């Protein structure tokens, strides 16, 4: 992108000012994502951060265009983890492997749409260790 173009104004604001605002919005979205207990809100803020990042990169001249295939791949990846996945409450209250409640097993390690208790995690480690070549 032409440097002179970046110095011109865009609806009264310099391109550099818009880029700074986008970067502020990216940070805000990332903070809100990290604070949120709602999986839907986390995904919303992640999507907004990606959108702001894309616009910021475009304004900085780091790419000329985005291929439609790349957008489709992003959409497909989002669908895999999207609307059909369990809510936060479904996987923070019980172990996804043994089904025992958090009140029975204590803290759970949380992953994307799943949780695991300490006993199941230790069992998993033992299984992996037993399958690993000694060496």
C-alpha cells in the first residue's frame, strides 16, 4: 500500500489513528474473551478480534486481498467448534470421561467442550506411558 495513501485522511481520521483504534479494540476483545464464562461470548470476542486484526493488517498494507477459500476455511473451523458444542455449564460441572460431578472429584481440567478429573487424567497418562516404547 502506498505510504502517501496511509497519510491521507479517512472520514476525518488518519489511517494510523484507525489502526491504533483497531489495535485497542483487539486488546479489549481479548480481555473480554478471557474474562467471560460464556462459551458463546468467548467465541464472539475471538471472532471480533480476528475481524479487527484482519482490517488492521489490510490498512497496514500487509496483504492486498483475502482469498475466498481462506474465509471458507475459517468458517468451517468455526462450525466445528460452534453451535453444536456443549455449553460451558455442561463441561464444567462433571468429568467428560467418567461422568462424575465436580463436587465428587474436585477441580476439573477444562478443554474446548470437555473436562477431565484428576483420576481420569492420571489414568490417561498411565495408558499413554504403557503404550510408549521404553527407551
